[in-house]
C-alpha cells in the first residue's frame, strides 16, 4: 500500500537562515591582496593546497580573481606550497 502524500504544513522543516558572507577586502580597505603576504593568502587555500571557492570564502568576484592570481604567483616563487607532502 502507498502512503498518502504529505501536505506541506507548519510542521514541515525549514532551511536554517544562513548569513550572507561579506567580502573582507571590500569591508576593510586597508587589507591588500599581495602575493608576498602569506598570512592573508593562507586563509584562501585548504590544507591540501586547493584554492577555496568564492561561494565558501565569501569574496566578491573581483577580489576572488585577485586572490587567485596572488596565490598562483606565491606558489611559483615558493612562498606557498603547491600541495602538502603527505604520503
């Protein structure tokens, strides 16, 4: 036997409210995206060395592009690693 379809009602679960992430570079104009500053760039790579996407980091498109270029430059001159050396 089939169960009757449930009607959407007040007891139906709602999605929790997620606060919209704000670009930290837009809010704080003093912060500068620079490939020579690994302290800031470390927030935008995972422990495996991947670049964190915009939807997770909360950056705007303009600053995410700048962060990506800075990360790639820092990797090329060996300020940041490409990957972790775990085997």
